[in-house]
């Protein structure tokens, strides 16, 4: 088509008897235009050319700092990305900036100090939001909290960690609990199938497992795992009121030496079961032992539900998740939150859409299922949750009404206190200090430091 048009036009000009130089110049010009058109670049815009269709608006990109690194935690990222996309927002599921939630605060603080580009939001575990708010880094969320009635639906204990000087500065994502035992169900069935409700029943079951050639407890070498055992033993031995007043409020009047001695005496009874072959393992390897039927149980937070489900196991059929003996009715919790960063390089309107989305009941339900935790609001239905997820929702609602949702002090205490608790627990388990010495050191630590909780 281009070739015929070009040649015909040149012939027409030659028929008009123009001067040879002009005719040649015009012919050359037209041939050049024909060559350009043949290459796809028309030198003259056609009068009737169709206008290109308008491009679809690109979804607003959000940068989010988080520590979700394990396979089970990756499911959380997928839920978050999917719900953001429904609102026209985009998250590429960036790499975690830290290896675990407990290191989040220090890593985030360093990144802010180095003046890296600010993200739209930060995902922080437990105690992380109030210190960031104290530095003026987080936006207040009071207007959205009133609009969505957070005060009515967020468990009371979680509200303390989501506020700073009475203002909401973080939106709770979900509620993990630590006072749980995770049983390999076929192994438990071999031993009679009865979940222990009391301390004596637990010891009797561990003894029977060991006698049958079954590793009683899968556990790694990290000190925090042993401190999880310690705080559940403490809650069971002392009860919710003692746990709250002594371990959380650090109330000198609540101290009872007999109870603390009882706690360490119980920990001493666990020595034969907690130290066997654990030196080279981490908590994930201990989970492998439970999954593969090489260990009867593991003491771990509710995030293990997401990890086991990721491995293809089914709650109620392959594993069970009862409360630690004598702590029924209590929820020792660690909760993840999202804080929205002041001065982020993002459209404020997109940031507000994100804020509202986090506490949406559908998002909360899916995030709870993905994380293995209970949603962070008590009115979310348990649709789609497995046996352990439904139990987590029921337990949280019940404990919230009884005011027995209690911070996991080994994880939510200040970092220096956590390290001292770990040292006391490990030295006692290793037999390097006796019950009396451990009791005195714990008393000095707890009563010599401020209460567990965010700055008011």
C-alpha cells in the first residue's frame, strides 16, 4: 500500500513538467516519506488517526518493613498483598528486613536513624509500636479507631500496646498465644490419647513416652524456647492474678516466695525431658521431629499452627493444640501490629485506605487463618478456621471477658530483662544454680525493674 501511493504521487508531479531539479527534489522527498512510513514512523499525522486508549491507572505501590521470613509467615504476606490489591494498592512482598519479630524494633530504629526512605508501614511484634511512636515516627489513628469502634472489639490487653499517651498509634493484626502444647496425635494415641489437664498428668505422660522409647519433647537450643516453658509453668503454678501482679506489674506486695520456689521446683522436674539432644537444633527442627513422629510434643506459640498446616498437616487429625496444664482460661499473648509511618513517600489517601483495611473483619479472619493466630478483634467469625484456629478464637473471647489475656512476659519485657530471665532459666535447667538461688535472682530482677508494658 505504501509503495503504490508513493510511486503514483511521484509520477503525477513528473507529468506536470516541473523543472527537472524541482521534480527530482520533490520525488526524493516523497520517496523518503515512503521509506519512513514503511519503517512505521509516519512524518505526517493522518487527519483521522484513532486516539490511543487511555492507560489504566497503575496501582499505588506501598513499601512495608516486616520480619516475616518462615514459610508459614509467607502466607501472611500473600493475604496482605491480596487484600491490598482489592483496594487498588500494590505490595511486591518485599524481603524481610529482620530475621524474627523480636529483633524488629532495633532493626527498624537503625533504618530510621540511617534516614532510609520511609515505608508506608511497619509490621512490629508486641512492644515495638509505642517506642516508635515516642520518637514521633508513627501517625495517630484515633479518627479511624473511632470510625471502626476499635475500643469495643479489640481485646483490652492489646489496646495497651496499640496506644501511646492515650492515642491509637498501631492497628493490631492478630493475637498469638504461647501457653500451648502441640502433640503429634498418632503418638499421643499410642500412649492412651488423653491430653494432660494438670501438672501431674503432664509429668506422668512424659515419663510414659520416655519409657516407650519416644522422645518426650521436641525443643531447640535457643534460650527463648525454655523461657516459654518457664512462663507457662509460672502461670500454671501461681495462677492468673499472681502472674499479672508479680511478673507483669512487678508489684512487691504480690511476691510470694513459696510460689516462686514451686515454679523452679517444677522446672527442675522437666530437666530430663528438656535437655535431651537439643544442642544442635532450632525450633523449626524440633517441629520436624513432631511432624515426623520422632517427638511427642513441642511447646510453641500459635504460629506453629500456620507452620504445620504449611507442611500439609491437619489439626485434629495429625496434631492437637491444648492449653498448657493448669493455664486453661488464660491466654499468654504476643500480638503483631501495623504502624503507619509519618512522612512516608506515599499518597496519604492510599495510606488511609490501608489503615481501614487492617481492621476489616474479612481481612482479620483471613490473616488469623494464615498466621495460625486468633484475629485481633473479638467479633470475627471462625469461618474457615481449623480446629486450633477455632479454639484460639474461643479462648481469646473467653479470656478477654475474664481479663485473663496476659502478656507473655518472656517476650514482651524489655530486652535486657528478657536476657536476664533467659540466663536464670537456662542456668537453673543446667543445674548450675539451685531452686533457692534461682528464686532469689528472679525476685531481685522482677522487683528491681519497671513493670512490663509500653510507655504511657
